């Protein structure tokens, strides 16, 4: 199985999709659950999650980076559980992280909470206030400009899709500039911007697949393509991401 996965990867075009596929095979047989023996237990952490949610993936990646163990509570959203309605009465959305009985809502805020609460382990945010402000600026930009366009493009007709695709490509070009020649937006390791943008990569692939149109590609954003491969291959990330085919199936429900 492993040999097949690696063979499949090396013999195919070098795209992050195939690389990711190989890593998923490795993940299935537990090769990459490297941190499991050293997970920090007894943190009294519960995560209201959904397998399909890029916002949930953000939190799971941050918890993995910090090697934190947590109880997973899968939320189907139809109907919303009492626990979700009580924990996030304002937005009624996942993810919600419940720490010691206290709920924290909104994915980027949860990631920052994790960073501030568990200061040991790799840092997700720089210690420099200017760098932190900068990271928060791009996080707000991504959530403001990229996700809404992607979400709408999944659920609208051909004509309405055009400006949405333009907006998506504009954001990707901008993020290529922001990345420069660094391995990650956070420098040598995954940081807040990586988590926020990287969590949207699989849904971007779903969008590309459904529309038979590339949005993230080498000719336009070469550094970002390499970054995407690097991000999806990271051990803290690879165990979080579901199979793209499963997401494509799920996304059919959004079609107009
Ligand atoms: N801004 C929120 C977005 C969370 C979000 O949209 N979650 C979706 C699942 S992907 C949800 O719970 N939707 C339920 C609803 O809208 O009723 C965050 O960053 O956490």
C-alpha cells in the first residue's frame, strides 16, 4: 500500500494533490501520527467539530502543533446540538473549543487562544508586535475576500461565478507577494496566516474540480503552489485533512 502510494506520487505529475494523496495513505496506516505518543493529555479540551469544515481544520492544526489532546465532538449541524447552541449562541457555528467548561468561538480567535494559553511548543504567532499585527491583517483579508468568494462560487450560476473567480485569483496573487521566498508565511514554520489560508486549500481544489478550472497554478503563483505542497505535507496538517473526493461529494449539495 505504501509502495503503491509512493509509486503513484513519483510517477504522476508533481502536484500537491498527488503528494497529499500519498500522505493520506501513510496517515491511514499511522506512519505520520508521530506526535500521538507525546500528546499532552488532561487539558480538559473539547472541540465541537465537523469533518468538512475548513474552520475546524484550523483549530485542529493548531492543537496538533501544540501537541494537545482533546475530545472530539462531531457536530452534524442538522439539527444543531444543544451543546453548540449553548456554547456559541451568537453565531451557532462550529468550531467551538471548550476549555475547562468555557467555550471559545471563531476559528482565528481560537487559534490565538491556543497560542497564548500553551506557550510551550512551536509558536504560531511571532513575539514581535508588528509581525503579529501584520499576520492579523492578512488573516482578516483572507476571511473577508477569499472564503466568501469561494463559498458563493460553489453555489451560483456560471455568469455570477466570473467576478468571484477573479476575486479568488486576485487574493492568491496578493498572497504570493506576501509569501515572498519564505517556506511559510510564518517563516521557517507554520504560523497563523499559513493555518488560515492553508485550511482553504482543499476547498479550493474542490472548486477547481467542480468547475474544471485551475485557480492555484504554477505559472501564476509558483511560490504559493510550492507552499501549498509544503503545508499539506506537514505532519500537523496531513492527519487533519479529509479526502478531496469526499468533499467533492459533500459540495454537490451546494449547487444551484
Ligand atoms: N467565522 C467562523 C466561520 C465558521 C463557519 O462558517 N462554520 C460553519 C461550518 S464550515 C458552520 O458552523 N455553519 C453553520 C451555520 O452557518 O449555520 C469561524 O472562523 O469560525
